[in-house]
């Protein structure tokens, strides 16, 4: 099924590229949009359950945010919480890519989403562990931002951490 859809997409793009006259960019986007729409419609028709599961994830992302007002500052002052809000947009884009048959791009973006989530947890844990050991409390987002900026600037300048 996937091979058939990819072949159709390649065939249509090849036919389009063989035109002797120059086609404006907007016309290209219109043709390409039609092709992607056809792929999405065929996906919905042939795999309604799987397509519905993708939409269900987007609809339910809000459930990840705590309802308890006491927990909300913890989410808003965490890298993972902030990343959650930004990755929601990316998850919409990934769903669009999957439904449009652009699987390679979707997998690449899923990898970024996964790695970003893991890095956020690891970096935040490292910062919070030091802060909690010294002051017995958790830090706000501004300290994490400064720590990340310092680390990025040091990395750009080629400074290396001295080992004891």
C-alpha cells in the first residue's frame, strides 16, 4: 500500500516536472497539496482506526498537564513542562506528515521529539540535584535557562569542563 502511494506520488511529480513551460511556485504547491490531500483521504478511507488513533493523541495531549493548581508551578518551571507545550505543535506536524505519506520526515521529527524529551529530563535532573543539595529547594526556570545558556556558550567557545 505504501509503495503504491509513493509510486503514485513520484509519478505525478515526474509528470509535473516534465512540463516544458515554467510553472510558478504557487502552482507547484497547489499540485503538491492535492497529491498530499489524496494520500490523506486514502489513508482515512483504508485505515480509519489508525488515522483516528493519531488524532486521539493530539486531542488528549492536554491531559498531560496537571489539573491541581499546586502542581502547575512545577510544570511551568520545568524544562519538560515547557517542552511539552512546544512539542504539541510538532506532534501536530508529525501527524500531518504520517497521514500525508511522508514517513521519513515523520520518523525524523519523532526522533527529535523523543530525544528532546529525554535531554530535558536529564539536564533538568542534573541542575535540580545540585540546587537541592546546596539549598534544599528546587529551582525556577530562570536558573535552568542561565545554566543552559552558559553551557551552550562554553560549548561554542570550545571550553571544556575541568576534571578533578
